[in-house]
C-alpha cells in the first residue's frame, strides 16, 4: 500500500517550526530591558544575528562581553524592551559578517543616553 504524502506546508511546519510574519527587529540593534526578569531589569543588550534553524521569532540577546546569553521572542521585544537604537543591518543571519564582539561600558552608557 502506498503512503500518502503530506502537504508540503504541514511538513515544513513540522520540521522547520512556526514561521514568523510580524515585524522583525534587525540584528545589531540595542535594547534595554524594562520588565523585571530577575536581576536583569535595566540591562542593555544587543540583538544578535538570527539562526535559520531557530527562525526570525527567536531573538538572541548579546551581552556586553559579546556572548549570546539569552533568547526571547519578537512579541517580548516589543512589550518588555525599549529600543535604544535600531540597526540598519540588512543581513538577518550574519553571513559574511563579523561576529558581535565585546562592547565597552562607556559605549553602552553612550547608547543608553540616546
């Protein structure tokens, strides 16, 4: 007996996860956490490059040391964070781009005042 093929959209959903169709904050943008997340309230993060495996709804938060520290989603970014600087980065996944490195405290304070 021949197996029935799954609809390609169903297969895509099962293997690649739910696609995201809302507004996406560009990588290298700078955000400040306003919501109480443990001891992290008031911290400033940069948005890391997205991963094709995770999709555009999985936002990586990069700390001042340049480490990909935490993840959140796009809805949480709009509700719990203040966008201090929106990047003009056009490459969502960071192909052929430099890795986000450490940032000094002075640079973070300068971005926070903007």
